[in-house]
C-alpha cells in the first residue's frame, strides 16, 4: 500500500492539484485573513483557527498548538489595524482534541471558555492543564453574544468525536466545523481519525443544511466552499459503493483455507482483499482531483473503516449460519 519511491528515496506522490493549494504563511509562520467583516481566520498551512474582533473583546475559536503564540500575534496585528481591543474575553472549543485546543492556556485564566458538555467531561478525563475546562457548557445549542455579534453553537450528534460542534456565524455567512471535510484534500487515516463513522459520513449533509458561503474546516491553507463539501461527499459515497461491491464479490473462503489454524491470518487476508478492491477504483478516480488521494494508506484506511462500518454498524456482517 506504500507509494513507490522516487530516485531520491522519497515516495513518488502525485502533484498537488491547484485547487488544494492554500495561502503562504508569513516569516513568523502564520497567515491571518478576513473572512467577512470582523471575522478572521488564521492558519499555519496545516491547522486553522478563527476569531471575532469586537469592541468588547476578542472571541477566539480553537487554539491549535501548531499555531500557538502566533494566534496572539495575529490578533494583535488585526486589532491594532482595526482600532479595537486585543483582549481575548471568550474562547470556544470546537471539540476536546489537543491538536485543536492545546494552546488554550497561553491566553490565561481570565477568559470565558465555552464548549459542549461532553467536551468538559472529556477534558476532565484527560486532565491536561494546557486545556482548561470550559466555564460554560451546553447540550444541544447555545447562542454567544459579544460586542454586538452573534454566534450559534450546536451539537447534532457524534461524528469525528462525541463532542464536535457546528459553529455558525449567521451575520458573517460562515460555518466552522472541524475535522470532517479537508478543503481540496482527502481525509487522513481512518476517516480523519474519526470515532463515529456513520456520524462522520452524515455530517456533510448537516453542514450543507446551514446557510453559508465561507467554511472554516480546521485544516490546511484555504477556506472551503460548498463545492469542496460536495466533492468530499462524493469521495465518501464512492468508497461506500465500492465497499458494498467488494464485500459482496470477494470470496472469503480461500483466505480462511490458506490461514488454516491461524484464524486471524484468514481474517487479515479476507479484509485486506476487500479493502484493496474497495480502494483501488477510488484512488484512480480522485488522484489529481483531491490532494493525497494517491497516498494509499489514507484511502485504504478510510476504505477499511467505512467497509467495517457497513458490516458492523449497518449489517449484515455476514450470512447467518444455518
């Protein structure tokens, strides 16, 4: 499943499609740009954050440690130019994962942190001082109003994580939703390391049900569009259809015969064959369309997770013994 190496020993991956390329960070390693009005986004090319600069304070959405103190620099740059306070008064956690929240503590304790009630439970479990607990939690929805601006937070069920929320800026024509769609790129391993595969697969329909033009997806160097979400949906749908075909057509018997008493060897042979048959046509179709589609480990592992979800979540997992 590993891509062949080039002459210098590095994998010989397909060129990155122009649609997948993003902004260029500055010398300090970040880019900050206006989304709409006083809503801004920040990226280091791999991770994304956002903030609202209001007369009453800055509202920060996620604090990836890879951006880290550059978030402070980006906020200072914009607020100085706009003539508003640079004091961060509120912070919203999209979900509990450290790679999106691990720089929270650098903004101190005098910040109102907001997150889903499950985010609080998971952060209590993880006990990481870099990620202070949210002060305000909610179950289904919460309206945040600061400095004349309104942000609608909602939870629509588990997807990437049990607590991942939708962050809607209705007056900025923007939605922020993390770790499901990657603008112009395929998901990385195992459907973006997601915990609930059916929820992950259903989430883009929910994303598209919101009114928005700008989409902050949490990763990579550009904002996403509605077309990006549609392409992602089609990629996942093609994997699902291919997995159904592979499950129906690959005969498991030869693999279990070959494994003999080593039952797990039989399982491995069968599931590897189904995964390879699932992934191959999808890799061929999306190479040059979505960046990293040709990195076999990404499409293979996503194909494996979706195939297993079809077997175990939706069923049947196999014929019932007579």
